[in-house]
C-alpha cells in the first residue's frame, strides 16, 4: 500500500460554491497515453477505483495553499482540490506539476495564458515585472485604475499579485486608509474600496494571508465600508467589535485555536455581508476565498477534537444537573455548530469525531436536553440528533435498545423523539417533518446490519414494536374512536398524515412485525375512519395505506379486510365523491383495477358479493364490470368442477409438451386442409390417440345437456347477494335486485365471449382474436353457437394458455365442429 505521504482527499467545488468530498485515495503522477501527457491519478483506498485522472496542462493555474492543499480549475466553474495528509506528499506532487509547467517549485501559483492575445504576450515578455505607483494619497486614483485594468488579463493579474506581495503594498495601503479617515477624505476612501475589492478578485492565497492577519483584517473591513454606490458608509467594524461577542462556553486554552476561530468568523462575515454579491464574471474569482474558509473550519474541528480536556469539560457540564438553563443552552448551541463544522472533515476523520462524541456520552446528554421545556434548546438538540442519525443510525439503535433494559418506555430517547413530533406546536409542523424523517431512517431495514451472531433488523424491530409503536399510533387511535375523526382541524390532519406516512413505510418494509400489529390492534379499520375527513390529503393518506396493504397480495391481510368489511369506508367515499373527476376518484378506481388485473380472487368475490349493487352503475370505466366478469368466471369454475378438470386435461394433453412437439403438432393442425379429413374425425395430436375419445368428450356432452335444460327453465341467471347487518356485514345494505342480468344467449352467426369492453384480458374486448361487435349483455359469461359451447377464459390461466385459447377461437367453424363432434 502507498505510504501516507501520498494519501489525499479529492474535493470539487459545487454550484453553491461549497466543496464536495469525492473520496479518499492515494495520488501519483505519470504519463497517460489516452490524455497524451503527464497526469495526476488518484485511486480510492477502499477498492482501487479511479477517483481522479487529470492531465497537468501547461497553461492551467495551480495553487498551493496552507502547505497541504493544491487547488486548480479544470474548466469554467469546475474547481478541484487535493488535500494531503502530510506536507511532504504535497511538496512532491507540487514539484511534479512545476516540472511539467517549467515553474520554480518555490512559487505557490502557476498561471493560465489561454486568454492572452499574442500582442499582450509580447508586451508582457518585454516587461518582466509590473511597476506599481508609489503608495501616496495623491496617486490612489492611479492605483485603482491599474488594479481595475489588470483584472481582465490573467497574466497581468499574476504580475500585479506578485508586485503587491513583494513590496508589502497592502500594509502601505492600509496606512493610507487611516490617513483618509482622519482627514475625512471621502474620495480617497472610495478609491481604497475599489483597490481592496480588486485585490480580493486577484484570488491569491498569499494576499489573503496578509489581509486576514490579526493586524490587518479590521482595516480591510474598514476599507470595504466605503462603497461609492452608497450614500452613507456601513458600520461593519462597529458590529464586529461591539455587537458580535465571542463567547467561550468552555475556556479555550490554545491561543492559536482561538485566533483561528476569530479569523474564520471575520472572513465568513466579509464573504457573506461585506463584499458585494459577485457578478457572474467575478464569482469564480473568489474560489480561493471559499477554500480559505472551508479549510479553516477543517483545522478548527481537528484542533478541538484533539483537545481532550475541552471535550471532557463540555460533556461534564452538559450532563451536570447543577448547570443552569442559560449555560446549558449555550453549550448545546456550541455543540450544534461543532457538529456542523464536522461535515467538512474527511470520512475517516469524521468517523473518529463522532466516535469521540459517542464515547463522551452525547446520546445520554441529548436525552436530558430533549426532556427540557425550552423549545430553542430542544430544536438545537434535534439538529445534533439528526447529525448522529445520518452519520451512523446503527449507533443510535444500539443505544436505545441498551437503554430499554434500564428505563421505562416513557423516557426512552426514541419515544422522546416521537413525542416531540406529536406535540410540535409549529402550525406547519416543520419540526415534526424533520423528526419523522429521522424515525424513518432509524426503522429502515436497508441500513441495518446483519452479522453471523445477530441480526439488527430482527432485534431492533422487535424492540420498536414492543416499546415504541404504541406511542407513534396513540394520536391515530385517539382520533378514530367513532365513525369519523373526532378532531379534524388542519394541524391534527397534518400530524396524522405524517403518522400514516411512517406506517405506510413500515407496511412496505417490515413484513410480519407490522402485519401482526395491524391485525391484532385493528389498525386498518381505525385508519379508514380518516376517509371521512374533510381534508382530502388525509383521506388520500388513509387510502394509500390500504392500497399498500392490498399491493402485498397477502392472504392474511385479505382475510382480515374481508372479515371486518374494510371496503365499506372506501366504497362510501367513492359514492360520496360522486361524479367528480379528482385524485380521490382515480385512486379508488386504481385500487379496484389492481385487484382485477392481479386477479386477487378472495377480494374480487368479497367486493362483488357485498358491494356490486352500489357499483354496477359505474360505466365510465370498465373496472367494476371487469371485476364482475372475474367473479362470474370463478363461480363458473366452482359450479362446474368437471368442466374445470376437462380444461386442465385438454391443456395438459394438447399444450403441455416440449416446445418442439408443440410447434410441429400445431403446424399440422393449422395446415391440414378440411377436405383432407374424413367427416366426423376428431383431429387430435398423435400422442393423444391412445386416449379414448369418448372418455374425453363425455363430460362436455353432459355439461351441454345440463346447460340446455337450465336455459329452458330460466330466462335469466340471477345473482342474489344480501348484506346482513352487524359486525359481520357492512353497515349500509346493498341488496341485488332481480334485474341483475347474466344472460345465456344463443347466436349462430358468431362465437364471442362478451366481457367488459376495453377491459384488459377480456376475451371479447376489441383487438382480441375472434372478437366481434357486441349488442348483447356485457355481463354474459357463456354464449352458445350452433350447439357448441365456447370455454370461458379463466383468470388464473397463464398468458401462454390465453394465447392458445385465442388461437382456438379463431379456427374455422368446420374444424371446431370436427373436433367436438
């Protein structure tokens, strides 16, 4: 493995001018054939994959910052940085870059010449350096013009920056600033503003180190107060010295750390408040300023983390009962900012950071804080908790499971989180939404670990459903004791929608844990009470919860739904919605369509037997008629088991053979000319000729005789389904009249199986082979033709059988007659 000298972190600058961590690896330099030149290569230390492959372009400006950083721009608005673990490694790579570009390694920047015209290059080559005017009050205007004229040209910017560095020019300018302020020379102060702003746009680390030094930074801010576009100067220095106060909640003994904190705050203030919003052309010129702040924060976190006494004192005071409320609030706010700064660390350093906080007892400390009444403190504690959950949810889960062995359910950390979510006083429930997201992360099996000795998913979910789920569902159960929500205000509806969202997530991911809870606690019935809410979004959340359950196609859930008649609230909501074409209408129809398409037999029978009368008039979609057809096909199979077994025999013997035999025999079947067959000869496959034809056809003949007898005795087939009251039936009664029609019609002109027009899979739907225009009842299950009976298309047949049966329906009538004679 490559030594630690070459260990680097790769960063890229995103659109928000923030540095994104792209991974940790080891850097090397070498010739890359594809890029036709020497290149920087970074391979990930985890799997050896290529994190970076960047050609060292002779004209690209590279900057070396703070001894361990190399920063450059690959293209417009695409900045890269390598952060080295050791200074020696940074120096080695810097020498390679300077060697390719022909630069002296002692410089800390190389310069892009792409934008320079030939004339400019000739002029610049003839004048080796840029001569600055003497730093005098009378020449401030000339200096400002020189700075402004140098900014468009990269090479002139480079020469100007070198001149400013070598002559100590910035300190001389700041001395003039004091003179102008004393003389109240407003014109001179305006020129100084333009000069200092231009120096910022030079984007040079060496200049920033001078400007942001302890002795210069306040004067630099002073220069930037005198914006010529403003009628009155700003008072930034007054704010920083009098209003902004540095609080040491825990005394910091390291003077270097303290100075770094002051510097970072002031530079951040300059970037956010003092400098004018950069134009599109200027924004990229401030990339070094962003980098300066970013890496300062990294350094601060590292120095604090190494100060063991500081962290020990911090957590001791956080958990000390004697600490007053104001002090604890300051400590929590500091810890929140400390965690926010940690996001700039490299992954291995961030791991060590959070492990240190965990060992110090951050989770017990948060438990104490979340039990306080101060909402601001609780809010800060929630933010800290979110950092921990996002970083390592397994660490949080392990803590709460250990805690459950010692404490009551009421004071468990995870239950405190749930209670704060439920009791959020914000009308928009901003805090509740954040907490719900954290709970979702904690109960997500996708980020749970599994080892040889234990499974985190099994252990934690068992704990959660035993100790926490009753707290989460408490507001739902309390609000659904009647036939409609007892409280239906907007904030309550929002809260219940959040609870339902989390429960729906559990249904999808927790299998038997949530199934047992829903069935044992009758949760679905209580959820469906919310279908009567005046808030459409809440009713839709309840419907989505049921749809997720039905989508599992689990017979345990299906039996529970049927036993408790849990389609009743859905049908009521559908009828109450009327003919309005809205999301509620579409969502309910989609649920029934899913039942039909997936052929969930138990639910199909339950819906038709109990709710058909209420739904039979809905004809703007074919969903319910399609369900009725499915139901009739199921009943037909139950009433005629011999017909069902006959179909199985025919399928097994005619179609259930290997593919080659199937193709040969079907080819023979369709290619045989009618004239070549003897009258009355049944055309069957050679492998079936050993079977007695009478044995095969006898059940069909008997079935035909029974059907004809039934036709002569009855004019209509009546479906009678009565709903009785009580717990075993819906509370509203839908009795089917004798007008429900299922006809057996006899037509000699065409063989068709009427189904729901346009419904997928219906044998008589448009586009199906053998379909013809229909004027007969759409609910007929069987039609007769010249004494022949067409077999209905059973829903449980696979697609291959459906295709084979369609082929059979399209056969010439003479061939069918011969087969069934």
